[in-house]
C-alpha cells in the first residue's frame, strides 16, 4: 500500500511540474523572427540587441521589450494583435508572430 501511495504522489508531482516545463518553451524560430523583423519592423523599431534608439521615437526597442519584467510570450502575442495608434494595422500570420516572439525573447538578458 505504501508503494502505491508513493508512486501516486510521485506521478502527481510530475504532472504538476510538466505544465510549467511546457509553458517555459516558446514556439517559433529565432532566425525566422529576426528575418521577419528586418523586413517588417525595423523601419520603426530598433530590432538589434545593441541598438538603444528606434527610428521612430515612440516605438520601443525589441531589447527593451525583451527585458521588461512584465513582458513574456503571452504579453507579446497580445501586443502583436492589439491595434496601436502609431503602429500600422498589420496582419501577422501566427507562425510569423511565433517567430517574432521567439526572436524578441532571445534578446532577454
């Protein structure tokens, strides 16, 4: 009986840990995200890690976004789909959004 209880507890703990492990992994390809950002975002945003100012003054740098403690993959996904007054009305395919998110999060220090 003790063995069965220990196995059940161990299985339960493993299941509790798994969602956290899965959630820590962001979908998307960093290099594809950089390529998309170069083609579609760089005219307004500083997309490179060492750039401190964006071409458009109100556009946050990707490095700043990545290192904001309140920004994670989910927050970036919302930002990419939320219209902004200053931002063009872009329709970003899900795979491209995943890639942009992966790239931005790769800039986190």
